[in-house]
């Protein structure tokens, strides 16, 4: 791997686009900073690399690196490439995997998780669920029936965003590998290989340049386990209540939240949107408490 894409590091100073504090289970490292010009340069370099080369650069350069996946095709390909990379880079850290179990996955998805564990026994898998819930019944008791219909923003937060943020905090995640690709359409059409979000989390999209067909070719060539729903017309698979098969000529993620403008579950959206949502929820709670207090005053007056 060319040294021209080595990271710049700095222990102080202002940054234009964000940073990730780099102390992880693998030891202490200096903070990693990305200036806007450097981030642009990195993307120019990495955009012409193969997924394997991008993964090698990421593993050797980014401390606190994890893979997040819902066990879609791209995530499975990334997982397999990492397993092969582990065999060639014996001293490199093994990259743990984070699975966000919303408790509303298809049975086929959960069956795939078990098959993946058998295929990769060395896999370090961390599963995170909605806080205080172990089953879908627990979720209904705590949040009501069909929360995704009555309050979609709240559902995304409690089922996906909060567990993700809890995982990042508890595991010390500073950088993560995602399965997003430009060919998936929607907001992902102009995806960079490497990004830094508002909180300073580094996101690497190693297969950003690949098409759905290239991903499938890799899966078939290496006989990877995959979700059986893909044989029934599905292409991008999320929760059972918001995922449908894809029609002829439709883009890959058109089966997610079909008929709505929505294209992301919230994990890859700007966090400020959820900060605003939580602020609104807190304001509403305070208003309700104030209203109840005024009722007590009126009764006792």
C-alpha cells in the first residue's frame, strides 16, 4: 500500500471537518485529525483502490475500527475480505463486528447470523438491541404496538440510533466500516470512500465503487452464506415491516420504506436531526409535567 495515503496526526489545533479520538481496546494512540483538504486527498487516493486495499489501509491506519452490518451482501463480502486479510496480516488487529438487532428482523436474517458464526468461528460479534428489551414482546410492552406506524422518528431512534450510539460508546468505536455503495441509489449516489460525521466518527465505505452485480459475483465465487430472501426478489433487507421485494428496473433500496421519500433508517443521517427530535421530546415532557402541576394547583386552590 502506497505511503501517499498515510494519515496525518496531530495532538492539538482546530480542524475543519472533524476528528476521532483514538484510544481503543488495542491500546492508546494519538488523536487522528482530518482537515478538509486531507480528507479530500484521501478520497482521491482511496477511490482508485480495490476494496481489499481500502480495507488493508483502514485496518493498519485506523485505531478503534469496527464493522457495522445488518448482514447484507456488501457486509458479508467485507467480512470475508477481512477474514482473508487476517491471514496475511498476522500482527494486525482483528476487526470486531457490531450487529444492531432491532428485534424486528426477518427470521431468515437471524438464521443467516447463525450460519455466519459457523463460517467464521473467529468472528468477534457484538449484538446490540433496543435498551431494556430482549424480544419483540418486550419492545411492544415498553413502546407500544407498531411504533413504526405511530411514531416513525421515535422507532428509528429506540430501535437503531440509540443502540448504535450505545455500542460506539461502550466499545470505544472511533472508526467503522459500512456496507454502503453508490450503486444503491438515493442519498448514497455521491458517497465518498471515507467520511467524518458530525461527532467525529470516521466512516469507511470500502465497496463504495462496486455495483450490485460485482457484489453478487464475489458472493457466488467464494460461496458465501447469504440471506435466503435475496432469492425471492429482495435486494436490501431491513425490518420485516418496512422491507419488500424490488421490482424490475427499480434501484436496489427501493424495497425499503416503499412509497415513502425515506431512504435511511437514521444511523447514517446527521445526528443533529435526532438531537432536535430528543429535544422536542424532552420539551413535550416538561410541558406535560407543567400542565399536571397547574392542574394540582387549580384543584387545591
